[in-house]
C-alpha cells in the first residue's frame, strides 16, 4: 500500500526487499545487520553540497556517527519493549507494509514505513524511516514499535442509561433549588457586609482627613525649615565660589609665569643651538676649501 509521491525506480533495492531486511534484523536483534542496511560514507556525501572538502568530510562523518548511535539506541529500546511485553522479537510475523513517501526541500525522498505485525493474538506496528540516495533506498532511523490496542465494541444498556439520566435530572433539580437558596442567603449577607463596609469607609475617611491635615501642617513647617537651610547653603556656596575664583586667578598667574620662564629658556636654547650649528657649518666649509686646494695642487703637479 503506497501513498504520496513515488520515485520512478527503486534500482538497487526495492522497498519491500529493504523492509524485509530491516524486519529480519529486528527479529534477530542484530545491530550490525541493521547498520549495514544504512547509507555508506560515499552515499552520505550526496547530502552535502559544498566546495569545502574538509568541512564536507567532517559533516558526513558526523552524520554517519549520529545514524550509528541512533541505531544502537533504537535497538536497545526495542529490547526493553520486548522484555516489558514478554514477547520475543524473533516471533513477530509481518502482515503488511504501509508506506508514506515524501520529499524535502533539497529533493531527497524519505519513506515513513509502518510494518504491521502480530505475535500470537497481539498486534504491533514497527515504525522506521527509509531514505533514497543516489537512486537507491537505505535504512535511515526512527526505529520503534508500538502495541495496537484492540477496542471491543460494547452493547449499550439503555435501561441503565435511562435510570442514570433520571438520577442526574433529579440531582440537577436539587442542585438548582439549593443554588437559588444559597443565592438569596449570599445576597442578604452581601447587603449586610456592604452596609458594614460603608460605615467603616466613612470612619476611615474621617480619620484619613485628620491625618492629612496634620501631615499638611508638618509639610509646611518642613518647607520653611528647608528654605532657611537652602538660603544658608547658598551663602556658603557663594563664599566657596569666590574663594575658588581667587585661587584660580592665582593659579593662572603662576602658570603664566612658568610658561614665560619656559619660553625664554627655549629661546636661549634655540639660540645656542643655532650658534653651535653655524660654527660647525663654518668649520665644515673651511675643511672643504682646504681639501679643494690640496686637490687642485695635486692636479697641477700631475699636469706639470
């Protein structure tokens, strides 16, 4: 039974044959057999479109290890399920394969398989996923098994249903009468509570009014005290500002004197350097003239 999109060719293995191999590996509880049904390193390379060879090799290796790990884990869970259900996986008998084939955004096809099977009078479904790479199908992942509960249809007892319906109607009527009585009591109680709360509210408002008047008097008193304190602080700040300005003037005058002193020292140093440089240039010029005269004498002597 097939549903969804079906590829043109199964080529290396058809789906039924591959599913039989997966089912046989489960019966044998053999992880190696199941792992050998998965894609190889060469097959997985088709999933990764990249020019970076090192990155591709890393990604392929990582995916291959992930598939191997999932295979071991899934087989372990199958064994635990079999122990819990007191069944032998080798005694499972396959009755039907149900396929649902889809494709992802990259165009690779996946088949979600339900292998219906029985063990005695009990029914189970073995789930797993196949993947198509390079026009061949391989085992992928997602191996698990679930028990199919058979629901037995019960014949309704109409007399019992009618009695239950009548009982519920009587209970609802009693509940309605009780609810009306409770509502009246609640309304009377709410009225008394409201009157009590109103009295307490008026009393609280009067008390709050007196407290507010007292707080207002204290606030005005505190404001006067704060104004006096602020005036005092203002005078103190003015004195401190005047003192600071005087000190700044002194500091500026001191800095100006030091800068003038540095300027004169720099002019003196530059003048000495200039004098020294002129002296060196004169000596250098004298040496060049002497050298030139000696050269001329040698040339004259050589010419004679």
